[in-house]
C-alpha cells in the first residue's frame, strides 16, 4: 500500500515537471493553454497550491494536504498511521531534492525489492522487549541495545531484510553536548589513505589493512554459483523457487553483515592513528561503469543492422575489455569503499577528528620525492620514478601523495617527528682492539653473556683475548688446552 502511494505520488509530480520544463509556458502543447496558478499546479503536484494565509505550498505539503481525500477514496488506507503516510511522501521529496541539488539520479518507481521500509514519526513506545507501533500494536523484538535514560524517541524505521524485520530507533537528548569539531589549525598529525584491492587500505605510515574479499574469494563464489543455479532451475513463480531464492538472499545477507562488521573495526583502527584522515574523493559509480563498445569500421552500417546480437554475429562490435573489467568491478563492489569512507567519517566525527577529501588526480603517478608526474612511473603494483629513480610500492606512494595534497590544500601545520639518533660510535685507531664496552650497544644480549663464563664457549680459567698481532700457536697454554 505504501509502495502504491509512493508510485502514485511520483507520477503526480512527473506530470507538472513535464509541463514546466518541457512544455514551457503552456499546460499542454496541443491546445496551447497558458499556465496559471489557478488551473495548473506550479508547485509540482496536483491540488491547491495556496495555503489559507495566501502563501504558496511546497509540492510535498500539497500532497500531504490531499491525504484525507486519499483515505476517503480508498478507505483501506485508514489502517496505516498518518505519520507513516506523511514520511512516505517526505521520502519522495528527499529523492527530488537529491536530484536537483546533489546531481543524483531522477526518482524511480519502486517495486517489491526496492521498497522495504517505512518510518514512524510519533506514537512509538518501548517497554522491555516489546515495542508499540501505531495501528499494529505491541510487537516483541530482541532488545540488542537499550535506550539510555533521558533520551527521547524521535523516529522509528522498520526494515524488512532477508532474515526478518529490523527496527532502527533514532533518539535525542538536548542536554548532551555535541561532539567537538577539530579545526584545521589544531591538526598536528595526519594519515593518508589509499583504497586498494590487494589490501583494503594502504596508509601513509607504511601500514596496510587486509582485504577479506568476503564475496569474491573462491569458496564464496562457488557456493553462490551453486545456489544461483538452483534458483534458475526451479519453476517460475513456484513455492520451491521462492524458498530457494530466500536461501540465496540469506547467504548474501550473511556476507553483508560480515563486511559491515569488518568495516567498523577497520574504521576504528584508522581513526585512532592521527588527528586527521585524508582520503580520495572517488567517483565509484563511474569506476564500475561498463566499457564503451568498439565498432568495426568495415562492417558497421546502422541502416542495415537492427539488433545488437545481429551486430555481434556480423562482426560489427569489437572486443572492448568488458570481460576483464567485470572481475574488477566485482572486486570494487566487494571492497565497498564508499561504505568504508562513510564509517570513517562517522567515527572521526564521534572522536572529534576530521576527514579531508582530496582530488585523486595523479596520486598514483606522482613521485613523493621529486614530485615528477609521469604515467610511466607506475607499472602494476611497482613505482619507479623516471626522473630521480625513487622506488617504492605504488599504493604506499599514492597514500603519501594523498597526505601531501591534503596538507597543501588545507594549509595544515603538521608536526614532523624527529628521530632521536643513538650516540656516534667511537672511532678506533689502527692498532686498537675493540672492547666489550665499545660494542655493547651493537651486540645482541645473548643468553651466554649472562652466564658464569666470561667468554662464550670457553672455560673461565682458560679464557683469554688475542690481540691483533698475537699468534694462536705461541700461546703458552695451547698444549694443555
């Protein structure tokens, strides 16, 4: 019911969008009717665009005002709480704002697999292991995290997943102060991060975090292939196929839970390293796009060929490397860099630290020593500067460049760690024999040095130290030894 309401409201907002941005000043291009506030919805939804105070309503407010008429026309919508219907329309409004303000995709119509949650704004109560949801009543749940005293429930979201229903409770306590925000002038240490596939994260302090490859390891891929084959062999729309699909969904859900847990642990390790974390501002959706098709100039004639399969059979398309890139796309999706960076930002904000994003341009081709940029500097996982000859791992080199970019772009005053060198060893003369006092800092503390023997391997009464020009054969006690 909520999905039908969402799709109907989306279609209701698409029509005014078409009238405003495509038809121009006309409601309809055929009859040339000019747009007026009284006959057309300038706000982006059908209904009265004006409030009682004479102010213009927003599209979401227009649709919320029409909810009572919806319940009269469809009485079965009375079974849904009013705040749930309102939050459903605000969800659509957020999708529109993301499209216009954040350059995201246009809102799409929802199907059963893409619409699996709803939100309560008020009226929710929690008592022990039971939660009261308006219009649904008291429901038992596993109270994995109790609500602290003094916090107020702001909203509750119910989500359906492959292994059951989950409830997320958003709480607030205005008496609790917000997390401190560290300014750029207060940053003394910084760590650069380079996302990878061999290792999940390469840090500028020469440390790396392993990539578990939960969904792309051979064992998981084999099990997923077997379960997917079982689904495809079942009869369409049968109960057996539905049950087999649920087993496959639970298998994927377990992988997602393990990945989520590992990323939280990784984010905590990274945040504890320094005051600031520098990461690349990657466009991951562009990195996993399909390769552009390559056309054969000899056989490409769009006027004679109709279908893509017919194109391939006649040799119109050439190999474009998509088969090899498909494996790379799966590795990138399994690493889930965007989700990891979100967790790093959350943990950093909670710890009073900052996350700095830099442009990823030339981070893997620039030398951190002489700052020479050349695509030939990198060859696979190896980095060899063609200008100064600096050799390093390409991923660690990129993390250092990310760190330097953040320092220069944000004007950070980083404290450099100075190594405390050991005292210089004494310079020996030509005929001077090194003693144990001079070489004590250089030699390992062997367990034999702590025994009763003065010299390892010799008895105490026969221990002796040869000088530079002494001959072993001339020693008086040699025969007795």
